[in-house]
C-alpha cells in the first residue's frame, strides 16, 4: 500500500526537481534569452561564467531531488540560487512597486522555496535513493 505521506514527499521533490532540471537545461539551449543573455540583462557580473555555472547547478541538484539522492544537501545550493534570483529579479520590483506586485511575480519562486525548505526539514521520504542507502546502512549492507 502506498503511504500518502511518502507519496506527498515524492510530489514535493518533483516540484522543484523537475523545474530546476528543465530551467538548467534551458540556460544552455536558449542562452541568449534564459542563460547568458538574461544574466547580462539583469546585471549579474560575469554572466559568461555564472549562467552556465547556475545551469549546471540546477541540472545536477534538480536531478538529485527527482531521484531523492542527498536530498537535504541538494536543497542548499538551490535555495542559494533562489535567494540570488530574488535579489536580482524580485527585489527591484519590491523596491519600486511594493509588496503585492512583487509577490505576484514571486509566486512560483515562493512555492519552490517553500518546497525546498520542506525537503530540507523532512528529507526525501520513502520513495528515494536516500532511503535505500539508509536501509543498506542500517542492515549492514554497505562495505
């Protein structure tokens, strides 16, 4: 029988995991609009370095969330990614237009951030590689 709490954790992992994985890939596929070009447009220094770096971070750690591998650890660089994105893209809206217009633009980021915080607190859940490794370790199956 499927445990509803563990199934919920799986869904919560998929929300940011799939989103980051696909956004990271797009930073390479559409570099002029989502990658280096976007980083240049919003004023991130050294966009030729940071856009591909962030793309790799999003791909690697997004995939780790999807499969539930080192889930708590994987949330940390993604939360940093979210914080930097907030500073460069949402803070100017907050400063110029106020809270509600900023929050309208931040709604997806807000859901992603809370999903990541939830995973940082609870871990990956039953349907994950983290659980498989914990079971092996608990049963003395590691070398």
